[in-house]
C-alpha cells in the first residue's frame, strides 16, 4: 500500500471493478516526473485475478514512429482480427504493417474503430485492463487511438489506465 495514495488506488480499483461488471472506463494518472506514477500503476494493478492485462509503455526513442505503441497494445488481441469488419481489419493491418500490402495508407478512423473492436472482442471472454505507462512518450497516432477508445469504453468490460 502506498502511503497517502488511498484515493488514487481507490479510483483505480473502481475502474477495475467497473470493467469486471461491464461498465468500463478510463483513468488518467497525472503528475510531475518522479513522483511515483509508474510505481502507483504497478502497485494498483499487480495481482488482478480474472482480468486480462495488456501493458504498454511510451518510449522516447519511438515517439516519432507511427503506431509503435498501438502495435504493442494490439499484439495480444490480434486473434480477434478475423471478427472485425473488412474495412477495419484492413486499416489496422495496414497501420501495423500486418497486411499483404504493408505501407498502403490506412484510414485513421477505421484504425481507431478496429482497435476498439479488438478490445471489445477480447473482453467478451474475460474483462480487460489496458495499462499505458509513460503516455507522454506515445507516438501521436497511438495516443489518438487510445484516446478514441478511452472515450467509448462505458458499456464494455474494458478499463484503460494511463
């Protein structure tokens, strides 16, 4: 337990409980560098039974690499790819260079919708928590995609913690 962080851990626990009960959402942990945001994320999410966790970290060296963090987040969810509508599947495959013609342009909205779809598909089997550390280092495409998903998790078994 973190001294003086009961309110923050309570908020994260509320997010996790909501994801388990089908009323997902998102929590953004904000603060100055070095105050323990990463330690708080790890402590609050360490042992979470009955919940799939997908962890992503923004990396300064990849901040200009399009969809770098999205690729990391989507990797464990790709078994649901065939359940997406064709335009969404094609867009996310293109964005992540997974399709037969990597490098073709990807429609951003379709990519964002596809990632949200992958989260929802995965959460059908088991509630899911997406944990994003060092979000300030995310590439802009991944950041926009995660923000798009975060605003649409209310009736899903998905929580997003950044």
